[in-house]
């Protein structure tokens, strides 16, 4: 998306392989303490979204944040957690169908629909001048 918008990607702002909410919170705090902190976060799963919320609960800055994968209390927070939601039963059925289909050695690309569920957290303006 950044490349399509003609913007450079800063790999220093990308955190990979961290799934524990407490560790995610530490990474978010580290990023927010940078001289030029990010103005938005995207969580690749609901555990990471919880880590973002933990990091932000004691902070004055309120960057935008969006999670991938909905979770039961996402609408309880203020603002609610904006998420990209997918159909879990459809994902499960598709996975089972692929497992049970005879293997022919061909790779398959399967795309499942997703839905943006705006609840307020992803729509926040940048918290500081850029």
C-alpha cells in the first residue's frame, strides 16, 4: 500500500515474530518512544491487538490502530478497536477442503473475503504534527 501511494516503507517500524501481548506492548512502547514515532499500528492478530491496547492504556498519545481478526471485547474499549474481520467458518471449511482434496502437486492460492469493521481506533487522526 505504501509503494502504491509512492511512500517509502521504514522497515525499522515493522515488528515480526512477536505474538505474546506483553512483548507486543513492549515493542509498541519502544516505537512510541522513538524521536519520530509511528502514527498508526496494524496488529496481525487479536493477541497483538491486545498488546497494543496494553501499551496505550497508560500513554497520552493515541495513535490509530487496527487489528486483523476480531475479538469478543473489541467494541467495549473507547474508542472501539477497528478490525479487519474474516469468516472463521469459511476459513475452516476451505482448509478442510484443501486437506481432503487429492494432492496433484500444484500450488493453490486461495483468497477469502475480509471486512473492515470501523469502531473508531483506526480512524484517529495523527496525534502529533508530522
